[in-house]
C-alpha cells in the first residue's frame, strides 16, 4: 500500500465562517433564500397565536407554501443571475 501525501486538503482546513462567505460569493442568492425562509418561519410562529379561528393545519400549510415559494423564487433568481454572468456578461473572446 502506498500513501499519496500530495493530495491538497485545503478545503478541509477552511473554517465554517470562511466557507460560508466563499459559498455566498459564488452563489449570492443562497443566503437570501435561507434568510427569507427563516423570516417566513419566524413570522409564522409569531402569527400562530393570533390566527383567529383558522385551523392549525391550514395555518401551517400556508406558512410552508410561503416558505417554499420564497426559496424556489430565490433559487430561480440565482440561476438566472448565474446564467447571465456566464453567458451574457462575459466578454466575447476575439
């Protein structure tokens, strides 16, 4: 058995904060989606007490759909932004 020590393990040396910042720069709409999801969940929990006579299951379904819709919207915008950067904003080679 031979051991190959030439393999770069730089991604394992990276801390959680720096990894999150690097990923946020690569795909800027991912943190937006996470923040929006967290905000909708927090709002849903806040409004849980004052939902009136709406059933709990209906309230939870509405909050789930809103959170999923926000995340899918952020993913769609992120994909559009990525496609724009890769195909249209890149200077044409001469």
